[in-house]
C-alpha cells in the first residue's frame, strides 16, 4: 500500500517540489495527501496547486494555544489518513501533540552536517565560520531542535570562491536530490 504523507512547509517549498516531482516521475512511491503551511503567503501553496495537491493553512495566532493549533492540524491529517509527516522548511518546533501521534514518523531536512550548525541560519553560519565543508542532513524529529536520529547526510564542499548565494544554490541542489531518496529508503524499511 502506498504510504500517505503530509508535507509541512513555511516558505518557498522547493523541497516539496522536488519530492512531488519524484512522485510524478515514479522515483518515489508515496502519496502526498496534503501540504500543511503556516504562513499566509508561503509560495509552497502555489507549488501545491500546480501538482493538484490540497494545501491547508493553519495560523498559530488563530488558536488559543500551540496545543490547539497542533490538534487542529492532527484532525486534518487523520481525516486524510496520513501516516508520515515530512517537514520541508517548516519553521516551527513540533510539539507533543504531533510527536505522540506520529512517533518516529516525522522527518526533517536541515542544511548542515548536524550536530554542527543547528538552528535557523545554518548555511550562513557555516559560511561565516569559514568552514571548508558543510552539508545536508535528513533526520527523525524528536522534542529537541535538530537533535533527532540522523538518517542520512551528504557533504557539500565550500570552495574558496563560493559566495553565500552560490553556496545556498549548491545546498538546495543537494537537498533536492537527498530528500526524495531518504524518504524512499525510510518507507522501504516499513512505516
Ligand atoms: C531548506 O534549506 C531546508 O533545509 C530548511 O529550510 C529550507 C526550506 O527551503 N529546513 P524550501 O522552502 O524547501 O525551498
């Protein structure tokens, strides 16, 4: 049976697009049941439209608590029978409601070789630190920030002539290749 997933995003959604494209091209056997986004103008909703995938908007400030916010999302996921959550640029910490409902079934992609450079500005942080390499990590999500079990990492060299922009482009290319592959490997192990 094809695994049903929800992709959570807050912004551009280029990783969502890479995953959706892999599904269309039959390189990845999942069904993307929906996109969940939390920023009104997130470009990911336009990308979802192009793939005919429903996108649901949840704004934390419309709820009286983070718990209520996550319960509302969870209800939507349960209606759609979602089995796996894929975070792709989702800029919120996942709390207990979702973690308990999806134990070891939430994946995230982070633009560094964790545990190096956790947090929101990982590409900039590696570049500013004049590191010779950085990379991309796909990991399980736990209650910490970028602390869950690492599933796979790929290195990205920071060349002497790299600018922040060229490094960011290289990082995105690496992400778009790695994430669909790791999702496929994870699912093949049985969700
Ligand atoms: C990516 O760099 C991802 O690693 C990080 O957030 C960014 C999302 O980019 N978690 P996009 O919205 O998928 O284009």
